[in-house]
C-alpha cells in the first residue's frame, strides 16, 4: 500500500493558512513539508512568538500578520504581500 502523504505531494502548489494559533502553525508546517509554498495569515500582529516565527522560517513559511492601511479602507495583510506570492 502506498503512503497517504509523501514529501512532494503538493510541490508547485500554493497554500494559505488562516490563523496562526497552534493548529494553524501545524497546518502550515505540514503543507510546507508536503512541498507547497505556504502563507500564514492572522489579523493579530502578535499572534506568533519569536520562537514560532523562527520555527516557521525553517519551513520557509511566509508570515503575514496584522492589518495594513490601503487608501481609505482597511485591507488585510494578505493584500500587501499578495504580489510576492504570485
């Protein structure tokens, strides 16, 4: 029987994880291990500890936290880092 998950299963795919709590960090790591380019989003700018940031950096997860101002409306952070993810 072939393993359910293997290292290059998501190679070339992009994934977005919403929420940087424990489960969001675990999901981001799993997706990265499976080969996806991962972006982790959370509206709370303090959602990650420095240790959490370092751990996700080891998996090359792009981290986008907090909200940013764009014109007169409030746009989520993914709006300003979307170009880098294309």
